[in-house]
């Protein structure tokens, strides 16, 4: 699975971001015949989920400080990306709002 989609959002959730993540990730999974999703998690969601065509990593971050939380997410994501060097596409969902 050489497609990676990542977002600094909880997935699934009732936020509009979850709908965007679902559609974008699904399209990538279909195009690349599989993929990996990296998102934020909660204690109520599994930290790791493996399905037939995709994997989901949910980083559970307890840090209250937003900047420190983003840095921890980035650090974990970097380790995951470095662990597999043959990604065909890595898509970062932009957290900036226009």
C-alpha cells in the first residue's frame, strides 16, 4: 500500500473534515488499490485498524498544548513515513483555513 493520506483531525467524526477525509482517502485507495490513513484518535477508537484495502493509524495525543500536540503528531508521522521509503503519494490535508 503505497498511498498515504494524513490529516490532523479525528476520524471518523461528525465534523465536516471527516466527510472530506473519507472522500479523498477513498479515491486514493481506489486509484492505488490500497492505502494508509493517519489521523488523530480518541480512547473510543482503535489506535490501529486494518481492512482488506487499507490501514488506519490513529494517534492518541494526550497533550493539551496545541503546538506540542502538532509537534508530537508530526514526529510520529515522520517515523511512519521514514519506515517505508516507497510511497507513491503522500497527501497531507492542510489544516489552514482560507
